[in-house]
C-alpha cells in the first residue's frame, strides 16, 4: 500500500534525505462493527452526538476521508446493537454487514483502503447472562469475527484495524445488572442512589475505583431498608455479587480477545491489532493523566442511552469529565483518545521507514567531500608517485514540510571525512577515505532520532586527455539512538523509545568530458550512476506499555542516474565552477516497514510516501590554491523541481600533495 506524497532527495553533494510527513493517507475508510463505531445507521452513541464525532469519524478527518452511514450510501456499516453472528442478533451483525459490503463492491476490496472491524461487546453481554454457555458463545463469536477479517483480507483489503474489546466488567452496565438481579422491584431507586454516589466520586486509581463502587452499592442498599443491620447485609450481598460478576466478566473478555487473536493469527495478513482494552485499563488506573476525573459513573442519567442523551437532558451530569457517556458507551473525550491511539499504531511503520532513508543520507556527506577532491584532481597535475591527503566537513539543515496532523520537521546533518590518494601513473589515481556522521533528524512533530555513522570508501580517478572517469565504492555502518515516537492520548503525551543499527553498501561512477573554451574556461557533459543498498535492523521499543511496538528489518535500493553539464574556470587564486544535473531514480521510490504492538503477535506493513522520480540539482563551488602543495575547496548544492520543497547543502575542505 503506497501513498502519493513527495519525499525530498538531494544530490551527491547533499548530505541528507528530505523526509515527508508520516501521515500517509488512504483512499478509503470502511467500518464494520457495533454502537462503538455506528455513526448513524442505528444511532450515534455518545452525548451531544451531533457535535461530538466518534473515533472513526475523527480518523476519517485525519486522513482526509468521508465516513457516512451505509444506510445513507456510505462506507460505515457498523450498527448499534450488532453482534459478530446472526444467532445473537439476526437484525444487526457483522456477518451480514460484510455480506452487504461484498454485494455492493463485487467482492473486491480497496488495496489502498483502511478497514476497521470492531465487534464483540454485545456478544459478551449476551454470553454473560448465560453462564453455562458463556465460553462457547464467546468462542463462536470471536472465531467468526476473526474469519470475517480473513474474508476482508482475501478480498484484497489493504490494512484491517482490529481493536480488541474493552473489559465489560469496567462498564456501569455490570453494576446496573447486579442491582437489577439482586433487588428486583427495588432496583430502580437503588440504581438512582448508586449512580448519585458514583457520579460524586473521583477515583484516581484502581483501588479507589473499587472503593467507590462498593460505596455506591452500599448507598443502593440504604434505599431498600432503613434498618442499618439489613442495609449492611444487603450491601454485603451486593458487593459479593458484584465482585464475582466482575471477575467472571473480565475473564470472559480476556477469553474472547485471546480467541479472536488466535483466529486472526491462523489467517495472517495485514492486521493492525489495537489494544483498546489495555488503553481502558490505563485510563482506569490513572484517569487524571488523560484528562478524565470519573471512571465509575456516567454523564447520562440512568435509563437514557447515549444515542438519546445531550447536555440538556434532565439529569445529565456535567460536573465531571466522565469516561462513560451511558452504562456501556464512552464519552467524546474517550473517542478522541481511541482515534489518537489507532492513528499512532497505523502511522508507526511509516515513521520508522525514515531510518532506512537516514542510512542513505549519511553516505551523501562523505561523497560531498570526495566530490570536492575529484574537482581538484580533474584540473590538477599530480606527479606520478605523489601522495595526497584531504579532509572536509559537509553539513546541512533541512525543513520538512508536514501537514495538519504531523507538523513540520527539521534535520541537522554533519559529516567529517579524511582521505588519502596516490598517483599510480600519468592516468590513474587511487585512494581511500574514512568518514564519520552525526545527524539529528526530526522528520515530524511525533518522531525523531539521532544517527551516528562510520564509513569507509575506495575511489579512483582516471584521466585521458579531456575525458575523465571517477568511481568509488563504500560501506557504512550506522547506529540509530534516541529513537523517539511520541503519542498523544487526550491530555497525556507518551514517548516510546528504541535504538537499532543499519548498514549500507554502494558504488558510484561519474564520467565526463571537458571542452576547452579559453585558456581559463572549460565546459562539458557528465553522466553518473549511483547504486546503494541499505538495511536497517528491526527493533523493539524499550517499554511494555499499551503503545510500545516492535518493527521488522527494512531494506532499500537506490539507483540514481544523472545527466548534467559543467562549467569550470582556472583563474588562479580562486577557481569557481558550476554544474547542473538532471537526476532520475531507477530504484525504490517508496520505503516501508512492518510492525505491531508488543502485546500482540500480529504485524502489519505500511508503505511510506511516494518519492519524486525526477529532479534537478544545481551546485556551485570553488577550488582555491593556498600554496604550491595546499588547496582549499568549497561547494553549495540546491535541489530544484521537487513538489514538496527544495533543500540546500554545503561542504568545505582542505587538501595537500606531497
């Protein structure tokens, strides 16, 4: 799957590769699921739903796509109340949603499309009320959900995001169910009392959350009887029933999620598993970090669904920032967190593909210094047996154009090179070079890394009259340190870190001819071909959080052919030159990587932005003899004709001949 966007490339005199924004747009978004994803087929389940977008609508906005309900001709087939199988809900289920989609698309999926398949909450609710059959019901639904994802992939779906199901034991629905079963006719006032208690609580961690729930059950018991002893007995029974039910519901959720994952693994394919259950657990453990204050109550009054609830509904609570809109559905802030989380997972492999391009960037720094030495050799007159030494610095600063989701980025590149050469005969010079690179790349607001590289090269310069041939081969090893991927989740900013290694092999050949114009001016054509193969080792981010990911190996092939024209002077003290090159990339124009959450065995691949195939380089420089044996050189290069902006690089150096 590739996305059309420009990735800046620099000339052989440049020192860094320009990196495009990490957010790679999809052609389409198609959603299957239940009320968590329903944007209007059966309703919209969050308060003030006309103003507050669900997570999938927010994702669509981030990728510049439209998402409308399927009943209005759109691509969102999710429906409130849906289950994975018709057995549990014949009217609304993802099996029929997929059948409808297949009938409308002819059974062919968009290879550059993003698909979301999120189902299971209603299946678990149905399983929980039948304890003897609970596991078999959950297993059947989970297995069928996995098979449905397989059908999408078999149809050619580019990427399928499959979130797991949040722990149903954490929802207010469980407390409602315990009170309804335990108190019968007295349940309604007891539920009102319980939620009045819950909505006043501000649990800051799991222990205080559990305490708030027990206090709410005690408040419910006080409505049933005015006798303190009876109240205590009823409260104890309700608390015991709730704790048992919560344990069973939590285990059932884990069983469903594990069963679905096993089914997904059996099929394989490009599946991005999102640990929504893990994110919910993180929020429950520390809600204030995410901008929430209440994880036990709900904003909508008991008995009013989020699809019918607004801030003007009688009994609506706006006193706190609630995790839950009603007894089952999250509020708008949580939908935003879900959207941010899924987007961070989906974008991560594209961000990581910058490393492979960074490996190729480092080799360009030493080439800039070597090109300065080549320039001197083409117009020098080395004696046979003479030895030359040279060294130089090349650097650059790049500003990377971002977009509304990633922001602009920048990069700072630095390279020091030291070489030695020997004039074998009247025609041929050979030499070697070593170089070190220290780059700081910040491709976008959410991704950064530092790169250190060491490289060695062998080169030669062959001269026959006015014709010349320069060639070099090189090898580079790189260390990528301080790799940071920033994830925003509500008010929380989390940074995942890692490090890895890379390497590059390559060769380059340049041939040209100098036509004399005057005794101080020559001009002529030049042709060049540069081949580079780069590799970056896969790595795992160091943390074990719900956002920590692992990434596979990356390989890249760059094959750039160039045709240009040079103008050289020989004025004495300062000898300026200028050249222009038209360049074409015959190799990879897309870089990608694969990855997945560390908490899942599933992985998926993403391709980065499509690079420009053709561009122009302009370079000016000068050779400056300082004495009979010592010379200086300098150059500046500028790209042109790129659709995403152009960049400048520079280099300076010294040489001496003995």
